[in-house]
C-alpha cells in the first residue's frame, strides 16, 4: 500500500520505530512479570498480580496526562522524546534489578514508572503527526501508527512470555531483550528531526487535578473533537471488554490451552493492523468520517455472530492446543469462524478508530493539540476501567455466560454508536455520502489541497445532477452546509434528511422574499462562525451539459461576508441517471454503473476579486482542464 513509503522517510520512520519499540517493551515487561512469578504463586495470587500490573501501568494516565500534555506543548518535541527514551532505559535497569533479586515489588514499581514514561510520550506521539505529515497523509500516518501499536502489543506480550520462560537463562535473556529494545528506541529517537514548540511561552501549571479538569473542559469545546475522543475511548472499552473475557472463554468454554489465547490475540491484532492501513485505500487518503458508522455497524454484526457461534459450543473432553484447535473434526468450522470473527472485529475496529484519530488531530487547535491528546488519554483510561466494572457486574451479579457477554458487547456498541452519531450528524451524513459515491461511482479528486484547513469559505460548482452535493461532500474534507432550492427542500420523504444535514433552503425574489432573506441571513451566520458554505450559482440543473450563467447572489454573499471562494468543477455526472441527459432525472432507465467522476478543485479566489462571471469562467476552466 502507498502509505508504507512513509516508513522510509526521516520525518516519519524514526518516530514510528520509537513508538513501536516503546509499545513492545511496555507489554514485554508486563507479561514477563506475570509469567515469571506465576509458578511461585497460587492461581488466585497470580490473577491478582496480573490485575495489579495492569492497574499500576494505567494509573499514571490519570495523574500525569495533564502535566505531560503541557510539557509536550511547551518543549521542542524531538528533544523531549529523546529524554523520554533515556528515562525508559533507566526504568528497564530497575526492572533488571527486580528480576535479579526476584523482588516483585521492585518490578511492579518499574512497571508503574514505565506507565508514567508512556504517559509522557503519549501527547507528543499523536500531536507530532500533524507537524510532520501533510493533511492528505494523516490517515496513512495514523493507520501505520495504529497498526504498529497493535503488532507491538502482540509481539511484546508473546516475547515477554516466551523469553522469560526459557529454562536457566530466561531471566537474563529477557533483561537483555528489554535493554536492547530500549536502547534501539533511543537510537531511533536521535534521528527524529527537530520539531519546534508551537507554544514555547506556555506556563506549566503543576496542579494536576485542576489541569486534568481544565484540559477535559477545553477538549469539550469543539464538539467534533470531543465526540472523537468518546469514539476512540469506546473502542478501547470494547477491546478491553473482549480481552477480559478471553482467558475464561478459551480455557473453559473452548477447552483449549493458553496457546489458543495467543491465537485469538493474533487474529484480533492482525485484524486491527490490517483495518488501520486499509483506511488509506477506503478513504482515498482523506479523513473520511463515513467509515466510522460503517465500521461500527460491522463490528456489531461480527460480535453478534461470535455470540451465535459460541452459545452452543461443547468443549472437547480434554484440553487441546492450537494445532488441535485447527484440526478438531467436531469443532473445525466453529473454531475458524471464531478466529474470523475476532479478526473482523479487530479489522473494523481499525477502520473505526483511524479516522477518529485523524479528526482529533486535524480539528484540535494547534496550540492546544498535545493537551487535547492528553485529555483523550485520560478518557481512554477511564473507559478501560469502566470495561472492568461492566465485566464484573454482568459476569458476577447478572451471571451472564461468555457468549452472552459477546452479545452484550454488540448491544452496547450499537447503543453507544447511535448516541455518538446522533450528537454529531456529520458522521452519519458522511456515511451516506460515502455509500453513494463508493457504490454508484468511482470518485477521483484533484486539488483537495486548495480547500482551506480553517476558516470560512464558499464552495461554488457547476450543477449537473441531483447527487452533486453528495459528490462534493465526499470530495471535500471539511463539513459543508449546502444551499438548496426550497421546493426540493420540502420534498416530504427527503425533508428530514435535508434538515438533519442543515441544508439552507432558498427561493427567488419572485417566489418568496422571506425565504430568500432568511437564507442570506443563515449563510451570513454560518460564514461568521468560520464554517464553509456550498452553493450552485447556476440555480438549476443544466439541461445541455454546459455551464450556465452564474446568478448574482454569490456577489451579495461575498459583499456581506468577505471570505474566499473556492471554484470546483464536476465532470462525469452528465449522462448519469440523476442528470437531464437522455431525459428527466430519475424518470429513465439507468444506463451505467460505477462510472468514473472527477472533482477538480481550484485555488481560492480572494473576496475582492469575486464576480459572478469571473467565477463561472474559473469553474469552466477547471471543467475544460479535466476533460482535456
């Protein structure tokens, strides 16, 4: 896939190596502690140690995220990351001493310190990406980071468990591995190019509690950012809820050994990695929020399938390993289906989370981005704790079986998704747009870099078909409010959708002066708030395929709200079922499917240069350029 070229570039490759090696060491140390002390403890004690290790590692995210967000905001990021990696080497040395002394308390302290080190790294890790990547590379970069993180988690857990268990020399080999990985992480950090602070004068506030509350409040100011945080955190909760059930599910319900636990983890992790890097292809390199509802629906369906696959499962008479798990005659198809469901939940989890991370980075304020990431880490940690509480309540108080827990996860995922998407219709609108443009057409976009990243602007385009707004909405990375003739707006079946999409109805002077003035008033308000507007200045669909004269309303809009105007040409829609070519739209037989349409976006035109005829010529020039 195209995004892998980023791994070879200095602006991204060393950072990717740093985050991958750090995630590997975190999980290798945690797993090696549990495995090393398991033979020395009872089953109940070993379970307590495992839970305590997880709690100690997560705890710093609650208490240090606010501070780490401020430090990452204030300091030059490459130097800060090098300092964090040096700290990791020191912490690993403490862990080596703990293994040498067989001192569990020393190892748990080292693990908590490693959690603190990861907390420090977290805000710098994700706020760094928008500084080193172009906007059209954010999906690719986040996909690679997400893939790398889950592969590192998986390989770290496996390596930590396997190496420390090697007879006689396991402890020393494990210690050497941890030190080597930490050292390689520091070497990689030396190659990260300088990344200057965006807020060098920021005053660090040391009151952790008040700052934690403050950064969460600040994150909630931007609705899209806050709902992205909730969406990301929900995926962490869902994943943690599944992982909590996994040991009991495999050992008791499936009657399999711990090797099958690893097998399920591999299926889930590979799924997340594959889904994460697939976002680049599915979204054509853009931050496509339509993927989020799509992925949420598919996650729910595969969780439901996991319930139906396992609810009548009868375990074998004796415990089986991973090889027998594949060749078991009585359970062969069910076992493969279980692995497939785990991998698909992971796959669509990756598709779900990557656009949310990219949205979080792109919509948060530059000068507050690290602190916004810190707020995300805090909420993520809270949701992971909630997952443990949910698991305890429904398993111990309501006595749900493991299959019923999978069904519960599906129901909760559906409810949470509907709630989040209802708060921000942009998610579902982008989903509808994505479905239309990816099933009926093959969309090609040129000039997306000409769309202003921030601030108000007016998008003007030629009007060819009834789906023009869908096509433009899919091509433009920012949410656009479109202006529509009031008669179309009032169509009974579609009116609820138009109202939900916040379409602005407009009329001609001779039709309704009230509707006209209300429309201009609403347009002015939207632009004043810094949001884009989309209009089709021809005022009607073309009957010939040629671009008609632009009406003067665009001049009034810009005179009242001086903002840039972005010209756009739509080509390939003339001749579609939704255009006038060959007959009235929707009243003729469709003649083609999956045809290629082009959206050509021109450079913004300053408000002082805006004239209706000049805009028409600009759009016509882009139209002819694309057709040549």
